[in-house]
């Protein structure tokens, strides 16, 4: 590639072993960034590394771990500091519906509720705490947090997921306000319906081909991560794709 808008940027993608996180990591690498990829599935991370190497001739840094492990999150910041000294981009793509999937709030299993809460909400707080010093060391830190429409327009049976994602989005927006005087910017991105494993879990009878492939969001991820752009706080992939934002990358 001749145009590398993210050349030599250090990019962390949390939840990179599949879906939107996988495609985001690949797009960032193709735009010139060195990708630090985390996820629970080591095999998925290795497949991502193969794809990045095939596309760019460079390898990613792979860090497999589960977000319910708070200690691992705390150690992540230290490991990135020791190797890179800073972090330029953080894409927060990891989330879970839980093993039960959708269910009435009153039927939620307490153990599953706790796992969803720790993955979707508490992990975001711990990542902020671990990564903020690294983002402060960047000349233009960029944070892209994947949210969902049910965080602001809740629906029946989505209670556990919606509540935890709403909490994470609110946390991110408060943090963004705290960072206003710094060179760090936060974008809360709603990808809408996409052809992901989570979507298939929520809507098992749906034809996945009617939804956009996660790779389609890659250019927007790159755009939001650019150090020479000022990203908006709230972004909708659908509005960007259908509106004037799509022409901005041409």
C-alpha cells in the first residue's frame, strides 16, 4: 500500500479473534499500524496474524486472555509500556451476550449475569485504568468503543446485555469529557446489524447474508483512528456509510 495513514501507530484491538474486532485489526494493520491483538481464542488470533502477514508482510503482537481476568488487564498496560512505551489507538470490540443468549431479566442465571457484566462493563473500566497512561504518551490517542443501539433504546429480552453495554457507553462518554483538554479522543461507534457470531446467536433464524460483513466497517475504523482527524464522540456506521462520511475516504 502506498497510502498508510496509520504508519507506525501502535493499535490495540480488544476482542480481535473474530467478527468486527478481527476485521478492525486487519484494516488497521493494512493502514500501517502495528496491531496488538487480544482475545479469548488463541486459534482465532493466530488466523488473524496469518491474514495480517499475508496482507502486509508484518506480524501482529498476540495476547490471548479472558476479559474476566482483571489481573491480566492490569498487566496488559505494563506489558505494552515495556515494549512500546505508548499506545496510539485502542479499539474496544469485545462483548458477550452470555451462554444463555437473550432471556427475560427475571430468568437470568446469576453466574451468567456476572460473566456478562464483567466482560461488557467492568473490563472496560479496568482497561481505561490500565491504558490511559499509555494513551497520554501518544501525540494523538484515539479510542474507538463499539456500542449497540439497545444501550439507548432497550428492548425485551436484551436486559442483561443492554444494561451492561449502556453502562460501558456511559463510562466511555464520561471519560471522554474528562480527557477534553488532552490529545486523546474517544469515539463511541454503533456498528448496527452485522454478520457476526453474536448476531447469529441473538437471531438464529435470520439470513446472515442480509447483513453487512464486518469487513465493511474497516475503513471507518481507520478513519476514526487517524491522528490528523478529530473524530466525533458518537458515530453510526449506517449513517456514515449512507451519508457524506462515505465520500470522505475517496
